[in-house]
């Protein structure tokens, strides 16, 4: 059984229940309950009432009134106790416990009627089903907002800011702009690994739907047999691409989005981050040898747009969870000059123009 949890931010977390827990013991008539779907469950032979049970740590943000601490416990009836079973019944109970193992929330979902086979509904049955349930999706979100208002204003519960997803979860869908930025960043990595002094093999996971894991390796040179430095770059959420263009230096983006920040703020994950200085070394020709590449002709309007981009560049929005203590008596200003960023220089250059066009065509 696969359990998928979604939140209102478009993020997902999936859990696998392998059914390895022993089946629930046979029930006697004295111990059986007659509430909800248990009445329907009595139609199934007792020996077939196997259960999926599991406990796992809570590592996914759903409600702003609960932190990412604690654990979930799930108890679910197997809806298909046999392969040829024709009347599947749902009976799932999930319990949320705090980090101190105190029960906070118990939710139960169970069948109240027979399962519906869409292939046997027909046109009239499909229309009747839609007319019976179309309104649920429209009123669900307003109900959530109403109940959240009650909890916040009446109960005064603490609100937890949303952390970024962990590597075990799936980030929100990307916007069209983020997909374009992903293509630019991927092409930039391709050029970068071929212009560093060390041979690299990067496993790049983009967090973009339907995009397979990309292997980016230094082009092999005949007569040069050097071991590859392997590194994995995993984008946890497409928000990384939106934040990336705010940074002047790629190394700073990796530091602030992954290495030197709270785990709850990470939009990127790296294995072997100690290799980054070799990948982003000062010897990279993307930074220092623009004069060796053919010039790129741009119109006055294009140059004006690039100039505005450089002047208007600002740091990305502060993360939800501050890395350093906030002190109202101290005002921190970034007085560094703001030249074109490394990504700007790549896109403006000869390799970037060709790589960007080919990336869009892909």
C-alpha cells in the first residue's frame, strides 16, 4: 500500500507500507465493534482481515499549527485480502503524536457503501456521480480557511512557518520561468565541468517533472586518464531556480541555499560539498576568460534590459527560519558592487547564447 500526503503548497510525501506486519488476530464476537465500516467488515471472513500497520517520523509539513516533529501511526485494513476479491472496503486510521509521544490528532476514513467501478458506471451513472460530488472541491478550501481562523483567533495556537521539503519529499511543481532557469543552469553546469582543472561527474536531479536524472561529466580527452570526482546535486524545490538568479556568485548560492543554512531553509542538497571549491575554482574560464570567446552582438534594447537587471538585482527573500539571531540595534547592508552575475555572464557570452537556444529546443 502506498500512502501519499499532499499539502496546500503543492508538495508531496509518499510512504510505502509493505504489509510485513503480521495479520491482526482473529476477533471474537465479544470484541467486535459495530461502528462505521466494521459492520461492513463483518461480511469478510475473519481469517482475511489483514492489516497494514506502520509508524514513521513526521518529516513533512502539512498544517501550520503542527511542527515537523513527532510521528505518525497508521492502521489500515487491506482492501484486497485476496486477488479475486470483488468488494474492497476502506478502513484507515491515522494518529499524529507529538515529539513527547502524546496523541494530538486521530483521523479515520472508512467506506460506507460498495466500491464503484468507473468502467461499469456508463454515461448516466457518471453524470449522476459528478452531480453528487462536484461541490466538494469548491467548499473544501474555504472550510480549511474557516477552521484555521478558529484555531488561530480563538485557540491562539502557535503558527509554524513552512519549512522547505526534505530529500524524502517532492517539491511543488515549477513555474514556466523556473523551467527556463533550470535549462540555463543545467547548460551552465555542462560548460563548467569541461572548463575546470579536475575531471567531474555530476549527478543532477532537477526537481522538474518528467525530467530524468542527468549525468554531467567532463569530456574524455584521449591520453588523459584521471579519476572522476563524483558529486550529486539535488534540487529539493523549484524555488531554488527563482532564488538562484538573485546571487552574483554561484558559490554563494550553494552556501546560502544548502550548506550554511538551517535544514528547514534548504532548497538544494549536495553530497560531498567539500568538492565545491574544485568545481567552482577561480581558474574557471567562465569567470576570467571572456575575452577568449567570440563576441556576441546585442541590440541597444537588449543591453538596456541587461543593465536594468544588474541594477535591480537584490538578495533573495529572507528564509522562514533565520540562521543568525536578529538584533534590531544592528543594521546589515551589503556594500559589495553588483556586477553581472556568473550566470549572467554565461548567458550573455558565446557559450550561453548557443547553450540557451539548444536547451530551449530540447
